[in-house]
């Protein structure tokens, strides 16, 4: 007996949050052009984004940072206080200040700029919907520069690291360098499934929501030194 054919891939539900109507309209056109994406709602303020996300349950929120009533960083933090919140993809014109780090620490899964080519924005939505992290090269450079100036890890950080196995620490170093699961598996000569297991355990042990926060934790804990590579 032949197996029943599988149904079509699920459509990724997207909420657009931006205070400029023209920007929202442009994003809607881009998103709805892709067969596997659909726009389920729009919001002009951070407060509206929170309410719409809770009511419509999107998979991904395209979140601007500077919005009235509540900014995108605060809206991200509020949405991700609850379990099973949406993935947040920050889309902004700002890449040169504290917004990058505040957004990541609030739980955003990705950070791209508004001048990102349309096809890259669509792919970014797919990446964060799948549970991966996405940072533009300029954001990664600034992330490294920020932690190069940060104080060294304290005793509490050392205790967290002591709870990691040697293999988990190796995976953490590779994740901090921005490698995908497949790239980590190749580098460590293990299966992708094994890497996924280690990443899942790292997320739990380090209290990280996803890979974006795992990268932040990697630098904060001093596992990777921006100046000298793996510590």
C-alpha cells in the first residue's frame, strides 16, 4: 500500500508592525508575493503589535524599533514573556547604536535593515520561522565590538560554564561563530541530529530562547573572545 501523499507545507503567518503606512504596504506586497507566506495583520504601534500578535497568533512578527506608545524592543520583550510567543524579526533603519543589543536581549530572533533586498527579507522570515537566528553582517560586527569592551565573566558565569559538557562547550563556540547546525556537524564530525540535541540542551542550560540569544550568551560568558577567538 502506498503512503498517503503529504499535504502542502504550512503557510508562515506574518504580522507587520511599523508606524509608517507606506512601509507596511510595501512589506505586505513583498510578503504576499511568496506562496508560503501570508500577512495576517498590521500594527502601527508597539502596543498594537502586542495586541494583534496575541489575537492573531502569527508565526513571525516584522517589528520596527521606533514606534509610538510602545517601541519595538519593549513590544518584543512583552510578547516573549509568554511561552510559545511568535518569532520576532527586527526590521529597522538603525544599525549603529544600542538598539541592536537591546533587541537581541529582548529575545528577537533576527535583525535586518530596511535596505535589505526583497528576496533576502523573505528568506529571513523563513529562517526565523524555522527557529534559526539571523543577523546581518553589520550587526554581527557590532555585536563582537560591543563584547570586546565588556567586562570579563563573573563567578556566576563560571558556574554556568561548569555545567556544560566538553562537547556542549565546543558546540557553543561554533554557534557563537555563526555556524549552522550542518556546519557545526561537519566541523565536529558528528551528525546534524547530534548537534541539534546539544543546541537544545544549551538553550535550556543557558536560559536562551533561540540561537540569537545563544550567540549573545556565548560572548557574554567569554566562551568566544572577540579579540582572540575561542577562549
